[in-house]
């Protein structure tokens, strides 16, 4: 039986060297997870299950275990390089078959789909026309190059302070948008029509009594020769009354003001939908004893735009950035995790497939449940410790030599017996 011991030892040492060599060969493979040869002893058993020989008859390979420890994360210049920090795998579509990978080196193909170096599609959640994520079944992720269509302004919000110290002239002058002496403060912002054309919406504030003001507005500075605004109504009238309490808080109007802009009168050549109606919200506007000032202005319209770039955040959202300054979610990368990742079957090209031993995939967004988070413009390096593998290789080499020595010794013993 001595030869059997040595031969089994040579076999397991050779298999261990194979595993170590594979680890070393993949030390620079992105997303690679090192293997470890695990062995067990072998005993001769009788049919009853009792040990026939307690000496043992050698060793065998019990398993090649995969070690799914975290690899180092290295920063790159490619926004589609994605590293997983934590648990989970990228979910890939291979012509209908689902595979899993830790290699996050992706690029965009000719049709805008996100693929890896083997042209497998990265999957995730799609979005609708408004950028809302559709958390249905994962689908192939695509970077849409479609232009962002214009959005008409429907709400305009401003927060400002009117100076309570302003004296009220007697009589109050007739408002003239071209004459700054007829009003006490002005500010403006941009609004957009149905075709994405921008217009300057200007507001003018004239104090007419203690705690009482009149607001006027123009669009694109259009007025009559007398400075009267053209084509703009505030709350159905030419002006809007504003009143404040003794603490400087706005008391009226209590609701947003409806603003209607007759674009056909202001510029009939544009061809945009007219009138342009939107709500003007003055919430937060005050009348304090400080200089006139604007604290905030915002509105929800924008012009058309084309995609200028994109980024991926830690939750997997692909955010498109457009030339008009807007951003829109283009999709969300999903991850898959397993109860027993070591049960996954490696198939090469940095891919695994599920098995009965791994359990079914648990699919979810990065950062949710047991899923790790993502880091864009980064890659996860192989988790192979090259120094440790070289030491293991030397040790395994000595084990191989020792097993070869036992065979040599057994041969010498048999030779002695033959010579008797």
C-alpha cells in the first residue's frame, strides 16, 4: 500500500499546484476570485462500514473552493468601469441565458447598450420618459442618445424681501416699466414655452401704502410706449396686490398667482402654444426693514438638449447629463447575491452560473439588503495575494517532493525483498 500513499500525495500536490498556478495566472484578471484546493484523507472501509485499516491509504481532493473575499478597488478614467464594494454580482444577459460576474469593465456598443468585453449585456431596471425607474424584471441597460424634449414652464417660485422702509410718494406714480422711479424693486427669471424658447419674465414691485404693494410683470420687456406691460396678466388683471402683516409676513395672495402670457401678441413668429400659463408662488416673501433682495428663484421648464455625458452613483443609477443643464435617470444597475456563492459554477470569461448548491439569485438594487454599493470609474482587482501564493507554491513543491520520496523509499524496500 505504500505506493498508493505516495501516488495519492502526488496527485493532490499536483492538483494544488494547478490551483496555485491558476491563481497566479489570474493575478491581474479584474474581478477574479482565487481558488483553494481542499483535501481529505482516505481510509479503506469494510462493507459493514468499519475501518479495515486504520493506517489510511492516502489523500484525495475534496473540493476546489472559491474565495469571494473583496478585492482592492482601483480608480480608472472610464465612467463605465464599475466596482462592487461588498456582496453581489453583476447580472449579465448572454443571449437569453443569465450569468454573473464581478468584472465591472463595461463599454457601450454600437446600439448604445452597456456590454462587457465578451459583448454580454449588463442588466438592470429601465426608466420611463420622465426618468422614473421601473422596478420590474431586469432588462438590458441602454444609454439613450435621444434628445431631451422641451418642457413648458408650469410653475415659477420666487422668494424675496421688499424693503418696508420705502416711503410712499403722494400721489403714487403711474407704473412705467421703463422708468425705475415708478417702482421700488425688480427681479427677473427665465421661463420656457412649448418649443423650448426661453423668455425673460420680469417682476416689478411698487409700494402704494404701508404693508401694501402692487406687482407688475413683463415678458421679454414688451411694453407700450407708455411702459405698460403687453400680453401679461397676473391673477386675471394687469397687476397683483400684495399685503403683509405687521411682522412682515405675506398675507395675500394666500395661494399661487395664475400668470398668463399671450405669446401670440409678444412674438407671433415663434409659433409656440399660446397662452403660456403658469403658477407664480411667492411663498416665503417678506417685508422687512432691510434692502430689497432676492433669496431664491426656480422654475420647472427647460429647452431641448442632447446628452453630454453620464455618471453612475453608488446606488447604481445611471444619470444622464444634457446640454441644457438638465439631468435624467437613464436606468439602474442591479446586483444579484446568493445564499452560497461558493456553489456558483465558474464558466470562464469572468462569469459564473447558478447551481442547485448556490441557491436562487437574490436580485436587488445596490445598497439594498445584503447588496454592496457601486463605485463608478473604478475596478475591483483580483483578490489573489501573490506573495502568499508563491509561498504556497514552494510549500506544495516540497510536499510533492516528499511524496515522491516515499515512492522511492518503497521501491528500495521492494528491491531489498527481491534481492533476498
